[in-house]
C-alpha cells in the first residue's frame, strides 16, 4: 500500500497539470454549447410564452437525441487515444472515417425522426395545439442541423483523442457567436432590429418577418452547420495532428471498424440517454407538487448543472489520458493516472460544494425574487453540496473506465443506479415516504433519491475500476485492440 501511495503521489505531481490543461478547454466548450440553450430560452421567452413553451417542449425531444449521438461518437476518443499512445497513427484516419459514416447515419436518422414522429408524441403528452404546432416547426428546422452537429461531434472526439481539446472550445464559441445574432434576427424579425437600432435599418432587413420558435430552430441549425464546417476546415489545415492526414484518401465503410466503434460508443450513448431521461422524468413527477416546488427544483438544478461542467470535462480528459497511457503500454502508470484523476475530481467536488455554500443566496436572487422559491431552493442547495461529490466521482470513474474501453459495464451500472435507485427510490421517498416512519418528502425525497443513485453508481464504478485497472496492470486481462 505504501508503495502504491508513493507512486500515486509521484504521478500526481507529473500528471495533474496536463490533465487540467486538457479539461479546461473542454469545460469552456461545454459552457459555450450550454450558452446556446440559454440564449434560445431567453430570447423566445421575451417574444411570447407560447414560443417559449414550444422551444422548451421541442428541446426535450431533440436534446436527448443529440446527447445519444454525442455519447455514441465519444467511443472514438479512447480508440484514437490508445492508437496515438501506441504510435499507430496510420490506423487513426480509417477509424475516424468510420466514425464520420456513423455520425452521418445517426444525424440523418435523428432528422427523419424529428420530421416525422413528433406530433404523435405531442398528442401523447397532451401538449396544447398551438404550442405543439410551433414546436413541430421548431423541430423541423433543428432537424436540418442534426447531421452537422453529429459530424462536428465525431471530429471533436477525434481531436480530443489526439490531446488537442482547444479547437472544440474556439469552435463552440464561434457557434455561440452565430447563434445569438441569428436568434435575434430570425425570432424578432425586422421589427426587433428597428427597436434595437432605430429607423436607420435598411428596408430589406425591416421586411424580415418575426418567425418566433421557427426562427430559433433555423438559427440553431445554422450554428450547428457553422461549427461542423469550421471543425472540418480546422482539421484539414492544422498541423496539430501530426502525420494524420485526415482528409486524404477517404475510406469506404468498413464493418469491422464500424462495429468496434459501436461496441465502445453505443453503451456511452445509452448511459447518457439514461441520465437525461432520469432528470426529465423527475421534472414530470415534481410538476404535480406546485409552481413553487417546480421553480425551486429548476433553479437548483440549473445552477448545479453549470458547476458540474468542470467535473464532466475532467472525466472526458481522463478518458484521453488513460487511453494514451494504455496505448504506450504503461499499464501500471495508467492505473495510477486513473486514480489520480479521481482524487482531482474529489478536490473539484469539494471546491464546487464550497462555491455553492458561499454563493447560493446571491445567485438564487438572480434567478427569482420570490421569497418562498428562494427559501425552498436553499434547502435543495444543501442537498446539492452532497450531490456534487457523488456526481463528480461517478462521472470521472466512468471517464477512466472509458479509457480502458470498458463501456458496457458503465451502461449497466447507470441503468441500475439511476433508474432503480435514483428514480425509483426518489419517487418512493417523495410520494410515499418511508414505510410509515417518514412522511412523503416531496421534492427533497427526489433529491435524496438522486444522491442515493449517484452514490451507488460511484461505489460500483469505483469497484469496477479497481478490478480492471489492477487486472490489466498484472496482465490478467488485455485491453481490447483494434
């Protein structure tokens, strides 16, 4: 144990800084992409409640699809990282090309679903007719961008695997820079421009109609394609990728490589989809508890989600570092690096909890002036401080395991922990209480369920990482090769 601890300390001094250098640009990119959703909500909300409802309902359908695609394509990152670590760079290009074929197929499939299957879902959800009509128009516009965002995510996974995470930051900022003015122009039309700049606006611009939710969807699709084309241009021209001539000699679909990518990636996509649906279903259950409860839940969740971007990004960076080290054949170092990442994640969780404790009251005041909502939100923030620790640990344990290409177990643990413990346990505590000993706890029961689910996930993933890292180090199992 002393030997392991001393080696862990030694590698911590050497590896913590490179890990953070990888993670911080990823965090910036995640925040920029989240900023697009914030801009959509704020801008449509200023136009009308109906358009805001349409965008909110529509986002609840296309965001899970996009996150499933993103997770599936993240399977490319550990593959590229291991090939790079093993100096097998000639094998990277065909693997990326197969990921691009997968991205194109997923993007087109998602677009078709958004064009053809949304109205039956809206009828099932009993969405008001006017909201459903505008949401369908919004989704029809967003659908055009789905192939673009899928191709962007595939190229981002390649770039991350090459230890080059900054392009995703700058290109996400470009997407945000396109999204905001496009939103303004297309949502509010010429009347909005006149109100902002006065009568000096050219007549051709004054004649642009206010498209509301539809305009928001067009702006979203436009920003998706701008990000895609910018990433293509960057990967084509940049010298940062060494001798990986990515756009030289396109590779036709190769089923063995496609199946390996899906084998690694689909479980990641399913795990992310399960996590998204967990929060969606909890929001639906809480809706019956009243407006104050719903508002407090959304404020607490939104604030903690922003803070979660750093642990999430750290987990994505950890996948790259572990994959690189395994590709180099340094199996013992990979184990130490993985556990060092978990310690860094624990420190980040402590920092986030401290920030919550210090900033809760003023930040909540920015969201709402309703004293009842503020007080309830503060009680949830107390639970969120515990939530941060479990969530940060589980996402980084999963990131380390992805570096080992061990993704199916993550999926199984996620389904068990999130849906059975998190959702099932939270609903039981919130609606039923605890066997007559504790009365129904309402929204606090759901948050306690979340903490329980994330804690179980962290414990199971920690045990899985302990076993697989130790067995790999001692040569008892081998990392799947190409």
